[in-house]
C-alpha cells in the first residue's frame, strides 16, 4: 500500500552562477549554497583568507555531472527502519535488558506499552522513560533531582544492550533489503548507506551494514559522520579542515553562547511565571547534520541531488530531503506504521514486488 505526493523541486547548480575568477567577499561560508552534488571533476584551486573566500581558478564548465544522462539514479538508504526494523523488537528488548541490569524488576515494556510510549513521545526515548516512570512510579530511593541522571544511566545501558543484540545477529535485516541492494548493483545504480545521523549511533549502524556481507559492502558507499565531515560540502558548511578559520570558529562559539544566553533568560522568565520551559536549539543543528550527510552522499557517488532518492525510515530524513529538493520515499516500520508523511514522494510498507523495487524507481514510478 502506498501514498504519494508531489516531488520537490531541485535547486540551481553552483556552476550556473559562479564563473572563472569569481570573488566572493565577506560572505560567511554557511550562507553559500552550492550545487546539489560536487563531482569528481570539480577540483577548484582555492585560497582562503581570514575574511574573504576567493576562488582564483574554477574549472567546472565540463563537470561530469553536467553530462550525465537525465535518467541517472542513485539510492540513499537509512539504517533505522529501512535496513533493519530496530524499533520493532531489538530496541524494546534492549530497554528491558537495561532495566534488568539496573535491578528495575518492576519495569518491563511489552509491545502494547512500547508502541503506546512511541506514539505519545514521537519516538523520543528519554520522554518515553519519563512518561513510563511517571505512570508506574519512580524508584522509591531515587530523589526527584536525580531523575535526569537515572534516565541517562538507563539510556547508557540500553545502548550497550542494543549494540550486543545487533552484533549477536539476533535481529535480522528487513525482508527484501538485500535483494533490493543487489538489484541496484546489477542495474548499475549507485547505493549509499547513511549512518551519519542514525539515532542508534554511527557505530551500531555500521555493524548492521556488516550483515550485508563483504562482497556487497565493497560495492556500496557508507557515509557516516567522518565521511560527511570530510566531504567538500561538509568542510564548507561545518567549517572543518582547510576551510576553518579563526573568524569561523569565533562565529560558532558566539552562536553557542547566544543559544546558552537565550536558555538562561527563558528560565529566568519561566521562574518568575512559575512555568517549566526548555528551549530546544538542537533541531536546526540536527537538520543541518542530515542535510550535510545527504549532500555528501550525492557528492561521493557523483550524482545530482535531484537524481538521488532517499529511502527513509522517519520524519527527520523526510525533512532533510525536502530542504534540498531530494526525492524521498518512506518505508513504514513498527514504530511508524500509523504515521503520515505528507512531504514524501511515497510511503510504502517495505521492499518487494508489492512495494519498493529498483525497477519501479528506474521507471520513475514515484518521481
């Protein structure tokens, strides 16, 4: 079963508005928007000054991405909910193992309890813990001001338990996932597996990818945190490596300080009004991390963003893809089986003939 929506528009190419000897003065790197993908033939000779970004020589008129056939396709796969339905069994079991490890014998998440917590918390795990212990009661020996530390301890033990479950191979890949990747390889469709912004962490996500076997892994590209940061786009946006300057570092520190000050002022006002307030300043950073990973993936496979298709397991991936004009298809999992993704090109139940196949993508079924 599928639902569809109108595809997002693609963004303009970098080479269309920057030419030889173009100089960009006084423009922060985070406000410069580049081509959807940076091809292997895109190797400008750049010199970076403290306050000016100057392009001395720019060779992009014959960029390979400009000459690629319009029908070229690349597939980007998330891990959570796509390669593996982690939240269907493994994540719930990991929480129960963590409860037992910490001596919380009264705590046990059955499937109905777990699904209810997922629904009420939108999948935010610390909120799941808060809602659950508010319902059944917190440990009697736990002071109220130590609840945050208690939840962090549970989350730490849960992460360790989940990693052990994944490594023990007790959680299988989603049905049809391997066949889908193999079909893509046979058709010459580049496949990128994204571990950079996985909720379970880069390390565990990579261990899941290992289940595909050495031969398949050698023919796909894995983009984790390091790969995203080292990409051309990642270095420009995140200000790492040769693109980092003292000015940029000061700007980042100033932004952090501004966020902290906003939080402090908000808490003072809330205290005066006897309210509880928490300003979330992480959402934009999270979206930027996703966007960086998506653009890095397009860059590594040398395919324009508009010709890449993200197969996502949740709303965060959908939001990131929509922001840069990348087509996105959502695969429902146990934690999202009732969710609606109106910004996605399609919402499907899984891999296979009745749902998502490479053949359908090549025929532009939802694109």
